């Protein structure tokens, strides 16, 4: 086996890009070449569009792509979570069907996990899947489903067995979102955006070959998806931006980003915009106020230490160490930073922080920070849930007492009435 080094990988990817990169190709055409070469996901196995490289060498490939402004595979939206989950749990036929099209950007995805009665208690999901004839029939409701309004496929967690404890009766499916049994209704948030939706299933259908992993193994598959989601919520992620450049491939990527990133355009504000704090303090003259200076220093100290923790965790990943509970530490730290940042922005801007529209501070960005920050403490598992994980898995404290894990889910008291159950 050839030993890969930074130098050999750099030389190989550079030579391949020199021979193949062309900004005048169509976006899908270019990405298909990139995917087939294995340079699109170099850490993936060679039989599945990768080159089997260790994670520590992936930045070399990224570096070479950025050096010449080459467009990468589609990474925005839920498709990253879908691809990672299918790569880990899918059959060869499922990988064939979905991996390439997700990376080329031809397919878009959403994550159908949360329900009106089960968010933190995700294993209490009640959307049901029943096998009838030759297919699964889905009935129930999901909620807070980001991007469901333009998704082709959904990652669906549904109950297939009511007579076993709750974690054992779930199965994971991929559902086609374009069918009459699936209805998507947008929800308007307090910041004015409508990123997520309620999704209703009425006799929606899923063919058996779209079941991911074994019957009753849905919880393990969902855990893979969530692990990847939390890993990315550590405050050092960059939001999907189109590559700068002139040519057909760039134009098509810009158009794609405008649609796919639409639901996420307030996400920088959700993170608290620590980057704007000093600029605002100077602009308002509050940088001379000792209380403001003290709070700004407190915020920047907290943000810096959260960033270093996140970088340490990334470095561990790059050395091939498995993801541990540090995903929860990073997520909790970024919620704390965002909340404090909103407070500091309020201290600097005063009551005007509540204004939106023309002539408002930073054209309403400050107000948008205030009403967007709470989302970070909820999405992908609330702060309290991260604290539970940290206390149990990092600090080794006793597990929360539970009364619903050791009896059939059918007999567990529920706060949502499901007819016939
Ligand atoms: C911006 C955003 C995007 C989202 N996108 C998606 C998506 O694409 N797909 C999807 O499926 N979901 C999505 N969600 C939903 C999200 O995963 C849930 O909102 C979250 O898991 C919390 O569930 P819940 O809203 O039902 O709150 P609940 O679970 O009802 O929690 C209510 C309160 O009780 C606390 N609590 C609950 N259980 C415990 C406990 N055991 N210990 C201590 N405290 C507890 C919680 O911390 C919270 O404060 C999104 C949410 C947001 C904000």
C-alpha cells in the first residue's frame, strides 16, 4: 500500500486539478468528475467516491482546491448529514442511489425527527410506519423540519413496533417528499424568517428498499445523524458560501447557494455576531464606558476559549480519534457565547436594539441577533440535554431516573393523544 504524505497528496491533487478543473463546465458536470476522482470526499472509502485518506490529509486537498478557486462538492443543508448517515448504515444499493446525487447537489434533503410531543425525548416519536402489502405506509406529524419546503428526500424516524421499549421500536427510512401523502406547511419564526415547517403524513408511502439499516435499529442510525449534527454546531463552522469566480460553474453554484442557504441566512445572527461587538462599541462611543469594556472583554475571553476547545476537538478528529461527548461541550459553549453576545449588543445599543427596518442599528441586524440567538440553545438538542450528556458521559454522574425505558412503548404515558394507540 502506498504511504500517503502531505507532499504526495498535494502533488496528486494538484496534477488532477490541472488536468480537469474548468470553470466553464456545468456545476453537476464538474462535480460528477470530482466525485468520480475521489477528491470530492478524500477521506471516504475508495469504493464509495473517496480515496481512503486519513482525516489529517483532507485539509491539503481543500487547500489545493481553494488555491485555484475550484468549486467543491455540495455540502450545504441536511445533505451532509444524509450522506454521512447513508455511508455508515446504507446498503450498497442505497449508497449507489443517494451518495453521488447528494454530493453533486442534484438531491436536497430534510431531517424528519422532531414531533409535537417529542423533541428532547426523540425516542418517544409517534409517527408510525406500518407494512401493508409491499410497502411501508406512514402516518403522523413532524415539526421544526428545516428546509422541508424544498427537499427531495427526508430522513425519517418512525415507530414500527409499539410493544417493545421506546428506543427499540423505531426504524429509519428515507422518504420521497414529492408525493400526495406528504404535506408541508411553513412556520413563521419570531425573527420573521420561515426556515422550518410542519410536515403531515397521510398514508405516505416508502418502498422497503428505502429502509436504512435493520428494522428496530432506527435509534442507532438517528444517533449517527445527531452526532454529525452536533459536531458541526461548535461555533467554528463556516456557513455555506458560493466560491468567488467568473464562469458557468460559479454562476450555477451561486444560484444553488441562494436557494439552499435561504433558510440559513439568519444563522450568523443566531451565533450572536461576536465579530460585530468591537465595531459597534467604537461606532457608538461606548468603548469608553468601563462597564461595556468589562463585558466585551468577558465575551471575547469566553468566545476565544470556546473556539480553542472546538479547535482541539477538530484536531482530535483529524488525528482519527472517535467523536466523543465534546460535540456537546462545543454546542453548549456556543449557546453561552451567543447569549452573552446578545446581552453585550443590547448593552452597547440600548433600547434601539429593538428597532428594525430603515435607520435601525445596522439595518436591523442587531434586532435580528436578539430574536435569533434563542434558536441555538434549542436546535440539535437543547442546552439542558447537552448538560445531561456531559454530566453522564464526561463527569460520570448517575443517569437521570427514567420510568419509560423498560416497558412496552404502548404502555408509556404520553402527552399527545394518538387515536387507536
Ligand atoms: C433553528 C431550529 C432548527 C431545527 N431544525 C430541525 C430539523 O430540521 N429537523 C428536526 O427534526 N428538528 C429540528 N428542530 C427541532 C429541535 O431538534 C427541537 O426543538 C429540540 O430537540 C427540542 O425539542 P422540543 O422543541 O420538543 O422541546 P422539548 O423537548 O419539549 O423541551 C422543552 C424544555 O424542556 C427541557 N427538557 C426536556 N427534556 C429534558 C430533560 N430530560 N432534562 C432537562 N430538561 C429537559 C428542554 O431543555 C426545554 O427547555 C429545529 C429547532 C430549531 C430551533
